[in-house]
């Protein structure tokens, strides 16, 4: 069932968008120095946009709530949303720079990354409120932490008020997110380092991960799904735990794997309401994405 078939959802993604500006360099210039670099590439990214694109490519109807700037990067992002069939009614133009990420890749494939949040930092609780009629039609709200925390909280509150399940991907890890704020979260999907920062507990082995996840259940989260890279994902819930292994693949580039997992999990859960099946689908889709270079460019279409 591809983007042109019967659609799932809708799903509301309330979050970020970025344009990646990737320079392939021989070396970083020193202070006051100008050096030539051999290559440059531009790509659409941002955790919110990545998750929205993965979900849309798998057949979800996606309502995107985000802010872009008033520059050419905004045009690129809007075109990308449209190309992926994403509803852009709540993609708001802002008198600011768009979110951009200048990335420098050296000949050994080591990355140095700057994040300029730009318009993403200006997405407000009022913007979430303005999107209420569109969000009210949705079957799942998907959130991350590249927008202001008060806006994430407003979206969680709206989900609770409307009785719509909320998925929070607490990424990038934020010391400002308190676990007491997570009681409106149905699905919390951290990776190991995000789980460690959130709980202040070690995550050295699976038993540690389970113990830390249980603290989040006690805080009111319904289901904790910890992504574990090549090992897959651990689902911890009131009734127990289940390790869902990722297929073994030859990994080429793992950037955006977590976002691929979430876009697929969201689509599959809305379609089936079966959490284990949705995690299996998410691990398989994310594993496939790491076999190709790039972020959104590595996301398959259904
Ligand atoms: P990123 O920040 O790179 O987007 P993440 O840290 O949020 O990733 P991970 O836990 O590394 O998320 O990976 C998410 C999912 O991607 C895993 O649950 C797994 O299904 C898949 N995955 C990641 N790396 C590999 C790998 N080397 N082989 C197979 N699957 C992988």
C-alpha cells in the first residue's frame, strides 16, 4: 500500500524541519583561512520532517505542524513535503531563517555538525492551538524535542484533551525534560543515551535498560520502546518486556535510523493497533534504511 493507495491515519507530526547543507571537505579551514572543498550536497532533514516523510512514504496521511523561515530553504522544505504528499496547511512561514544544519564530512567520513534551529525555535503553543481542528481528526500525535519544550507540552496536553494517543521521541536528549511531564505520553521512544539522560540511570545492558524504562512506566508512560541500534528495540510495558531484534544488514549510514523507525512504527500502529507488529515493522524498515546513504533519501516507499 504505497502513497497512492488507501491512506492510513491521519497522523499529526508536530515538530522540526531542517535543511542539511553537507560540505565534503579535505580539512577544516583554520582561523582566517579559506580553503576549497571538493563537493557539496543539500538534503531535507529535521527529526519531525524525517518522521513525517517516512510515515507518508509508507501510506500515512500526515498533517505537519512546523515553522519554516522566509528563505529558499523554506521553499525546498515545502516542495519536499508536497512531493511526499504531506499536508502543509500548518507549515507556517516565519520572518526568520529556516532551520539549517551545516555538516562537514572529512575524507574519513567523520562529521562535524552545526544546528541552527531558526524558525523551529519559534513554533509556539498558539501554533499548536491554531492547528487544533486538523489535529482533532488525527489518530496519533508524534512529537520530538527540536522545538520549544513548552510547545511540546502544549501538544501533549492537546492530545490528552482530545483523547488522541501521543508518541514522544525525546530527541535530542534534553536535560530540561522532566519525567513528571510524561504522564500524557502513550508511546515513549528513546534511544539508549536519551533513556540514560531522562532517568539518570545506567543503560549498560538490557537489564539496565529494562529497569530505567520501568521508572518511566511508573511516571505514567504507557509503553516504552527503547531503540538499540543493530540489536533492534526493547518494548517495556505493564505486562512485561519483549526484545524485538533488527534484521542483520550491512550498515552503510545509520543517520536518521531512529526517525525511520518512528515513522514506520506510527504508520503500522495506526493501521493495526498491534504494538509488537508495529515494532517489528519499524525495526525492519529502519534496518533497511541503514543499508543506503543519506537520511530521507534512504527511506523506502511501500
Ligand atoms: P539516529 O540518531 O542515527 O537516527 P537512533 O540512535 O535514534 O538513530 P538507533 O537505536 O540507533 O536510533 O536505531 C533505530 C533503529 O534502526 C533500530 O531499532 C534498528 O531497527 C535500526 N538500526 C540502526 N542501526 C542498525 C544496524 N546497524 N543494523 C540493523 N538495524 C539498525
